């Protein structure tokens, strides 16, 4: 995720207006103000995209982006828009995969009432361990602030602990995955129950800040999209979010190279993989400040 200098967003009644009438260009709660102060005087170490699986620090990542989720513009935008995406997909989701989840669980929390079976996948073993710990209610990170923000967007009074427990009750497994390898799913890192079978394809695949960050050029990005789409059932859905026009992203002492993505590349990569890109109800695009979120249906 491209880190942006700290920003502040004040609350607004528009948050409570998210409903089935959610529009393609909804009103943002308030203007995002950018602090011109440098985030860090120390130049972070530059790493390749492939080094995510080796030297990624999940604790540092969570502290940087999720301790106060509204402090990062990109994360704030995704958390604001993602709950509204639920109105564009089937009310009941059989299986959902959070692809490239890292150490995060906000996707299972958001989809806790809509997905029957939820899975998480990432390339980094330490990130998979973090999600495993959360599934076992042993998380070292406190997700309360993220839950409060999600509940605010949902206009819900549900307590954070209840939100997490509801998400855990739908959670089935943590998978090790590599979008640039064959097979994509390398192994089942953790299963909540030995009786659960992991599907080969999923009704809905969610991939946020993943496809372009796993790649450093257009060829790599197209390969990542092709592999991600292969995990979707016919007539299933892809929910993709990311940052346009970024060469890298950083947190703490690390800076990771990524593909400089454009909207045209996103659309064309979806089209060449049999995903809907026509504005006929099966494709929606939302964008704010170079942060995008889309939903597209896989053609039968």
C-alpha cells in the first residue's frame, strides 16, 4: 500500500447514508487534508516485490496502517467503500477468498454476515501465522478501531468483539499462495477444522493492495491477474482494490517496488481474462485520489 502523509478526516452524516442506493460516485465524509511534513526522515531500504515473502514485517505493517485506520488515505478509502460493494453482489456468498490478505482480517469482518465460508491467503508465512492467531482468538494486534470504523460505515451498533467472533465463525482456513507460481495455492497453512475441504475455486475473490504490489512490471501484473481469475468460479466475482500510478510503497524501514498501474491496464487485464468490463451491471469502478475499488463478474 502506498503510504501517504498523515491525514485527518472528520465525521459526517454521509457515513450513515450508505445503503442500497449507494452511488458510483458517493460523497466522501470530508475533504482529505495532506500533511506536508515528511513521514520519515530515514530513507527506507528498497526491496523487490518478491521479497514480501522473505522480509515482510507483519507487526510493523499493522501498526503503520491499522492502529488508526483513518490515518492512511488509501486504507481509509478502501474501508469506506468496501462495505458498500456488498450491494452489488449476491446477498449470500458460498465461498470467499481474501487473496493477498497479508496479516489483515478486515475483509472477513466486513463479509461476516454475507459469506458462508471465508478463506485467507498470502505468500508470507509470518502473515499467515498472524491470521491463524486471529482465527484462534490469540491475536497480538487489536482490531477494535478497525471494527468501530466498519460499524460506523455499516450504521451498526454491533460491538467489535461480536463482529470479530461472527467473522471467526465463518472462517475456515489460511492458505499459502503465490500469484507468480504454479500451483497458485501452495498449501493449507491452517484449517479451523480437519473436516473442512478447501475448494479449488471460490464464489468471490477479494484482492486488495495485492496484484500490482506482487509485480514490478506489466507482464508480471497481467500474470497475477490471470492467476487470480483462475481461482474464481464461472459467474463468480472479483473485488479488486489498489493504488494507481505508484512506483513503490513503504512502511517502517522497508520500501517495496511495485508496478506503476493505470486504469487502462486494469481494464484490459480483466477483459483478456474473461471478466466483465462493460457498464451493464456486472462491472463497477469506484475511485478517489488514485485509490480504486472495482467489482467484476466472471463470464461463464
